C-alpha cells in the first residue's frame, strides 16, 4: 500500500514499505516474488528521496522498513503513537524505529487524531482504529489528505472496513478517492469470519454512496485471493448502479494486476526451483 501524494513539486509518502507473506500454500516466497519485492523497494526509496514528509500508519513490515533507517534522514515523520493503543509486537518495532531515526529525522510527530497543515496540503488523522476486527493485531491510523484540487483518504489496514469508527472517518470526510485494503477473504473461515465480510460489504456500499466519491481503490488484503471479485460482487453491482469506479492499485496506475502471492502455488508448479529454496 505504499502511496505517494504529489503536487507542485511537493510530495508526501504514506507507508513506504514492501513485504511478502512468509508462507502461502505451505510455501515460502517464490524467487519471482523476491525479485519483484526488491525491485519495488528500490522504487520506493527513489520516490521517498523526493518527499519531505513521511507517514507511518502502523508498524507492520509491509508498511515501513526497519532495516534501512537512512531513508528517514531529514524527513518530517508523522507516525502512529508508539506507546498508546498499540500491541506488544508493534510497540517493540516502533521502539527500534524511533531509536534508529531520532537523531537523523528532521522532525518526528505523533499523528493520532491530529491535523497538520503542510502549506501545500492538509492532513487529518483518525483516532486509532482496530487493525481488522479486534485489537489482536493492534491499531492503525487512517489518513485524509486535502487541498484545493481534491481529496484522498487512505484507510490503512482496516480489513474491511468492518467497524463503525473505521467507516465513520471515511463517511465524515467524504473523499473523492479512497484507498481501502478490503476484507481479508483469503483467510475466510480461519482468521477472518463471515460476519466481518458481511459488515465490510455493507460498509463498502455505504462509502460508495458518498456524494464526492469518484473512485474506490481496493487492494492489499482483498487481492490475496484470485477470486476476490466474486466475494464482493454486490459491491461492484452497487458501484455500477451509482456510476462509481472500483479499481485495484495497479489499475489506478494504468497497469495490469500481478497477484503473485495468490499465485504462489502456481508459480512453483510453472517455474520449479530447487527443494532447498522452497
């Protein structure tokens, strides 16, 4: 979900990270996934060089990188509160990050529930909301971005949205473009239950009814299943009825989807590797 907001030579980078699921279908990442991950990380670093501002919505490794703290040098870092509304694993990661960037970042600000005026764009952060259905995976902050040319909202990892507070922040801000990570259908019946999916579908349809909304970008958790569209077919039907657009992140950028994680088993079948690499 690494996202760049750019306007008039200024830019803001939200969640500059990339990672791979350590296991899918009983398999480690295929070499093709590893290669593309490394390529995307280089692209992220190149984009980040241009940005003065960085947002970190939570401390999972697909949303920030602990291994290269130098990328935060001279940046204004707006981050999720590392002490409050946070689970143990994210608290530990946040501690290490802050230790490594405290002396090299230009400025570090806690963002939870706050507003920031960056001159060229204004930001509003939600209060911490669940990363999914409960606090088990911690909390995230949603980000609303606006200026005189348009509005954009980044939900981070709400896995739906499932709950009212995750959804109300979106509804209240009424963005033109919203980027949502979507329901975690690839773990349906396991770590994600049917009730959460039903609530997510209901809330996605509510968001489509917003007056200002033009485009809903759905990606990340939702697209880890090749049949993801079928799980939310009624959301697509509602979008068609209302004349709204639903796209993946790749489609938003004019590219084709390349769902390598969802295809991991197929990749190993089509492009075998040595057993020691599996």
